[in-house]
């Protein structure tokens, strides 16, 4: 069975991918040694990221060619705005962060660079370009959660709930759906010439994810 488009992209951007999924921020989440100030800063920026993420799926509605794709993108928007953001707020409350505080926080440069890059690729290209730009986040977090879970829980790890969330069945189903969407969109759009462009998009989005982790570590306070 041929690799999915995502696996092919990952293979052709392997150095960037390892820099992302094996970043020090990630490994220190896994062993519990990440400074709590770094994690709080990350949580605030992740809240702000979700707002832009919802806008990206709104753009996916506009870029869709079929009603099914429009409905899928609209469902993603609802999932982010009505469910995921509320869950994030509840999770952050346990870390002493309020929604009002997060909403009033400025976006970090790394956050702006990544989210605006995704939106720009979606505006300039089509729905496949947009989903490829989103995939390091959507699918990558599932891979990171699964990898950390396989390594086993560290006693009293303050970040275990985060790991469990992304390793869990609910999020892994999101990963599977994202993979299927990319493959389906590629069926009528992908050529070898187009693939080279998609690799560049994927690699750059992955590097921007690396910068997002680094941003968190820089706030170890």
C-alpha cells in the first residue's frame, strides 16, 4: 500500500520533522522537566493560535469545491470555537490562567509568523495547499502525543494530561481524518510538479512549528 501524502511529505522533510517532534520542549514535556513558566506561556499562545486556526478553516470553507468539503471545514470551525477552545480554557484554568488574561495577551512573533503563513498559503493556493500547511500541527501533535505515551508515564509529571489528550482516541481520530482529507484532496490535484511546491510548504510550516516550541522555552522565566 502506497504511503499517504502526509507520510511522503514527512519523509522528504525528515530533518525538519525530527527537529519538530523531538524538540527539547517536547522531550521535556515527556520527562516532566519543562519549566512551568514555559508551559504557561505556551498555553497562552496556543489559545491565541486556536483563534487563527478557526480562521484557517473558515478559509477552507471558501476554498472548498464541494458541499462535503464545505461541511467538513464548517464542522472543524464549530469544533474549535464551541468545543476545543472551551476545553483549552478549562485546562488552562488549572494552570492559573483565565480566558480574559489569555485573550488580552499579545501574540508572540513565532505565533504570528506561523499562523499568518498558513493563511497566506491558503489565500494564494487552493484547499490542498491550505491543508498541507495545517498538517504539521493537526497531524504532528497526534504523533508527538503517541510517541510520548509509548515512552511511558513519568511519575508526577505535571504535563501528563497534555500527553494523554493528544495520545488519546479522540485526538487520534482527528489525525486519521486529516490524513484521509489530504489524500482525498490530492487525488485530483497532485502532480509531480505540484508535489515539489507542497514539500516546500510542508517543510516551512514544520520549521515554524519548531520556532513555536522554541518560543516556549525562551519563556522559562
